[in-house]
């Protein structure tokens, strides 16, 4: 009986609601309030759609109201609106619009509605003389006449060089050949070879600093070619994009020190993802990697800031000279070198899902005045990993001689107790070379209770007499690790603990190392800003 009464009551309520007409409203009196006076849609590239931004509109009165008009002020606006789930009216007044004009929008008393805002703009249609940047503005206008209210819209539109795979006459999109499988079939990835005479971009083997570069897919540098990147160039990578330097190809990144203290990044080359909103400023894994393949030659990097990649540099059995470079927020590795040959001065790597620096499968390495830190949350991430082998897909191991792994005047630090891991495949028999040298380095190494507690490979840091000038387990007192500011001041235990034997005269910012002895790490000590 009780169930029957409940069903009858529900049916009665449904019948009432189905017969109810729209609520009565009064016209808006011009006293709407808004969550923002101005909506800033962060910087976007020309012809590339923005993220979606929100504006909340409030009816603080006790009356149900009707807003006669909500529209963009400019009839040819490049903004698009969605109001309470509606796209507005078209030119004929129908209900499938372009997001520019809305009529008779109802809003209950003491209620609110959402407006969603996007933009896609062609900079050449908005500005004279085709500038590289243009401030695109408009207003959302509510009501009209004496009751008019408005909210400003502001977006910075950047012009750019866009590099991406093209399609041939048969509609087949370009791809990059990276090898063959066990059956001899080609292995290809989404990408394209650069062009010396691209109709839109000109010589794509020479990145200048006049406009940013936006890359979709992997930009390939084939044998015999060199990609040269000028000081101050800005390169943005879409998801699953990067640069591939093939065997016989070369990469030259020629960043420099800024001559203007007010603009310290003026001549620095920057690599990052193409999401420009502040929300994505420090999100790892937004794009792929810089892949230096086996057989590539004469790869040189100077004054580069690289951030938010899956893997900063993948160096496969090839040379790399990398100086005055910063690599931040990599989802896997800042640098992964497989049988690489790397020389480096003033290198900073911070935050990586597996290791900031991994030198595996042997090779030759020398790092002077490096700062390697890893505060990635987890039990396994390392600052530095060195090994003379790697595991294959079938769990077997492939080994190769580690001819040298030399770290001088470096800082190796991070969250976990052990931040340096030396992984010798054959530490008992020494059949596979495993040569390393750490001098005048500050190293985080608390091995008590770990699997390497009795591993003699680490005696150089355990030795209390400290014949190599190394410092164990002292916090370097970086200025702000989370903001990628790994500079130190005079309170740091790394202060004046380096060796003149391995001196690099200028630090990563171009400041002279005048103290005797010099500081450890990539930065010469200076007072922290207040």
C-alpha cells in the first residue's frame, strides 16, 4: 500500500511538471554581476584554437529575469561563446549559431549561468603589416542602451613558423624512416624531413629568432644536413613531436648569454610544449624528445632551456657537446644516453620520472660543474644513473664498456636517500669495463639498509679521509627547487668546495668564477633575492 501511494505521488508531481509553463520573468535591469571583469585567454598561435575559458554570470536579485541580448561587440569577432549550453542564433535567427549572438536568455533568481569562451584567429586578418604579435580584444555585451553591461576579452595572438608532415598527391602523409623490423619491414614514425626551400617557412634547416617555430610530428635532419638554431630562437612542440637527427646529420643549438640584465632569456634558445597557458607551464611529458641517433655527428648545444618533455635528449651511440643548458620537468629522463659520448660544462637537470641523467650501455662521459637534482615523488627516481648494460625486451642484458664517466665539481642531489646509482653488470670479474671518477662533488648517498650498502663501488664517497674532495649527504640549499632555481649562496656546503683543476671560468649565467677554490655546481654563488 505504501509503495502504491508513493507511485501515485510521483505520478502526480510528474504531471504537474509536464503541464507547467516556462517561469515568468522580468527584463534584466542591468545589475548582473560577473566572476571576472576581463577574461584573459592566454597566448595562442595564429590559426590554432585556444583552450576553453569560463565566465560566470550571476543574478543576485529575487526575480527570475530575462536577458534580452548577450552578444560579442564585434560582428566579425574571432571569439566563440557557448551560453548555458547554447551556441546562439545564426544570421536568420535560428537556434544553431556561431557563438556570437544570443537572445532572451533566462536566469532564475539568485542563480547563475556559465559562458564558455574560445578563440581561433588569423593574425594576418587582424593586424596591419603582419606583425609577429597582436593583441586581440573584444567585449561580451549584455542587454543594450542604458542597461548595457560588458566583460572584456583579451588574447595575445602570436605569429609563427609551422612545421608539419605534408601529404603527397595521393593523399599519403609524410613519415620518417627509423629502421626495419625482424621481417625487414620499415618502421616509421609521424614526421617529416626539413626543407631548404619550404614555400611558407623558407630554409627550415636554419631556425631564426624572428618568429617562434611550432612543430607537429618529428622534424627530421637527414645525413649530410645540419639543423642550426640561432640565439633567442623559440621552439614549441605539439604532443608526440620532437627532432630526430639521423645518422650523418648534425644539430647545432647556438644560444648565448643575454646582454640585457632585464631580459636574461634574450639569447637563450628555448624548447617547450605548445600549450602556452600558465596551467601547463611546468607539466612534464607534453611533447616527445630530441633524438640524436646512432651515427649522427658533431652535435653541439649551448645555452638551451628545455622543459616539459617526455625525454629531454635521447643520445644513441653518438657525440654530444652540451654546455650552459637547463633541462626541467621530464616525464622519464632529462638525458638518456645509450653508449653515448658526452662532454658537458654547466649543465642543470631537475625533476624527471626515472633519472635526471642516465648514462647506460657504457660510453664516454665527462661533466664539469653540473647540477643534477631529482625531487620527483616516488621511491625510485634518481639524479644520476651510470651503467655498462641495459635490459632488452626479452629480459636478457646487453653490455658495453663504460670507458669513462667523470664528474667534476658537480652536485648530485634529490629527495630519495640514494641519488647516485652505479650499476656494473659484472662488478666481480671486471670483464666489462666500468670506469668512473667523481671528484669534488656533493652527493646524496644514504645507503644504510639498501641493497648497495656493501657495494665497494661507492667507497670513494664512503671514505672518511675524503681523498677525492667529495661531500656526502649535505643539503646544497638550492634557492627554490620547485621553481627550477638551483643556484646557491654562501651558506651552501657546495660553496668554494670545487677544484681549480676542473674549473670552468664562467658559470651557466656567464658570471665569472673568481673564488679560489670555485663553487660546486653550475651556478656561481650569489646572494638570494629577498
